[in-house]
């Protein structure tokens, strides 16, 4: 019996010895996350927890309805495209920030201008770098000018562009004099410590809308617990109410336990290996097409998806999520699992006696280990560098990473501009820097004609596949485990909508 199974199995006795999960008299939820948040500000982290907090603590101008796919009012009440590069927005009145100040047009102008200025160094500049300028046209009206036609503008306005109070920042990189971040969302920060506990409290003066109602919970506390066994033990002992990101085998065992509810499903998150094939790659072997194709043939992604990842996981052949606008596998080279062919390609490239590659990863270590075993079988020795997300991101941006195991959720944006160009469009995380790809993706990002955009994205995805610039693997479902009497729902965009949670 493995250590993992032993501990979870031991939990059965623990549950029997403890009282059942009870109605929380303080109307609070205690949640654990496995990775430390680098910043409480959604503009300065790429961690999923930061995205989740961004939606709970802040509001955006609009919000996407997941069922219909249409955009609904939030901080904006109306909007109109005057032309391909000009968007007029009418703002909601009577909205209050957590610090008691009134939401007005100045706040929108200030926030979007700050995010769009590259000197301020938000970590994912693609969410705002399409903005040319923002002007106030009334106390509750703004006009947004885009640099070029930007078909994905509404996607970013509905997801990542959270609105802060004017003059919130005191300098670049998120510098501020405020003790805690300030938004207009259904929850407010009441405590934050880096790597420690984060406490959200219900914002009593929240301006609820049909698209985003007020919170039922009074408080949410979030702890960083890197070890999943510790998370499970806390959940079973009643010290936690909710956790997410469990491996398939643990989730299946927890689902059979009394007092625990388990949910899962496919998400927008894709797992792929990013190959550093740039001219200055630290591993020159990766510039050889035969080596890159060998890596694709060596890994049985279908077996990993089915046996390790579980229900809700589907294999992919291109670096995007299939429901995103522009994502397609049509015309793209698909690499079947064929270890013999992988060995032959490596030998042809001059690595018949072996090849060593550094693999960088920050989550799903069990997937990393499976990848390592498949590559070892064809003669590739893999040295694993498992690290914190921010450290891996910095290493990728310094282009010192040879092979990166990425799990990208596209900020829950249903447009390919939020996925493929991040890694192949000349942005900071691009470790290929292919001029043809950069040009094609750039054109697609500023072309309003739907058919032309689709053709450009298809061309780019086909080139990435033909040149084997990545190893697309599968979508990543998320397993959640929570107290049985906690009413919570999982969504494909991986956003924990704490404002919807309630105790039964």
C-alpha cells in the first residue's frame, strides 16, 4: 500500500471517531490552497488563487454569463462600440468601494490607464496592452480607445480588468500605501499575510446585481497548505471546509467517506510541455526538429489523462482549449504515442546514446513523474526542477528553462488570444520567438473579421504542431472536496464564487 493510500485510508477511522461536519455557527468557510500567493493584487500574480480572489474582492465593468456566453452589466450599465477602436461605457451609480469612497469614472480611467502602462509592470501585460488611452466623458461615463481593432477586448474587460479606486497605487509594480487591497466586490480583505492566512469578510454595502448577487457567507479564511496529505487530514478532522486540486486517486477515496462531498469536471486549463527552441536555448538539442518530435512521440498522454488525471480530462493536439474562439485541431500534426519512433528520431539526431533535459514544473508532480518515466524509456534523462509558480515564471522569462510543464487556464477567457499568444506571440513567456508565429498571432489579435481571425489562428496552431514547438497533452479537471453540508458548485472557469456558497 502506498503512503498516500495509507493516509487517506486512515482517515476513514478518523471520520468515524469525530463528530460529523456541522452547520457552521459563524457562517464561515475555511479553504486551503496548495501554493503561496505572491501578491493579493490580481494584477501582480498569475496564480489561480489570485484570479479567484480577484473575482470575489473586485468587480469588472462587465461579466460573461457562462450559460449564454453573453456579456452582462456589472460596474457598467451600457456600452457601445463607436467604431473598431472606440468603446463608450456608461457606469453604474451608487457603488461603494470597501474603503467607503464612491465609485466614479475617475476610478475606471485611473485603473485601466495604470494597467495599460508597461512601466507599471503588471505580470500579464496582454490583458491590458491593447488599451491606447481612457478618457472621462462624464461623472459616470468613460471612453476607451484601443491601439488597434481588438476583438478580444470584451473578454478582458469581463475577467481580469478589476477596478481599483483612483490614486490607489503609489508607484509601479503594485506599490501602494494602502494596508490592504480595495475593491467593490462582495467580499473585502480583512487580513493578509504573504504565505499565511488570508481572511475575506462579507462587504455589507455591496451593490449586488442579477449577474453577481451579495454574499451569503460572512467570512472566508484561506490558508496556504502545500502538502495535500495535510489538507486531507485537516478536512477529515473538521479543520477545513473545502480544498481543491486533489489528485484523482485521493478524490475517489474521499468521495466514499461520510461527511465529505467531492465534485469534479473539465476546466479550461490545458497541460502542455513548452519547449525552449529559441536561438539562445540552454539546451541546443531542442533546436533540432527531430528531437522535439521525439518528445511528442515518447509520451502517452492518453494514458496519463485517463489513469492519473481522470474524468473530465481530454487529450489535446494544439496549445489551446477547444471552446475558446479560434482553437482548432484541424490541419495540425498529431503525434501518436510511438516510443520506437521516438528512439529512431533521437538516434537520427545524434542522441542515440542518450540526452539529458531539465524539466521545470510547479504543480501536479505526479504528472511530472509520469512524463519523466516515459522520456526515460526512450533514452532521455530528465532532471526535475520543482518550484514555486513565481520562481518558475521568472526563470521562463529569463529563458533559462529548457522544458516547462505548464498548466494554463487562460484567465478563464474564452478567446484564443488569452492562451496561444502568451507562449508563442512574442510575449514575456515566449521561449520560441518565431517571427512568423509572432506576426500571425499579432494579426489575429487585431483583426475584427471573424473568418480571417479563424484562418490566422488555424495557421499559427498548425505551425506550432508541425514544428513540434510544444507537447500538447490534455485538459485538466479539478477535483474539489468539501464538507457535506456546504452548498458549493464548481465551474469550468475554475472560479470559486464564494458569494454563492452557503451552509445547508
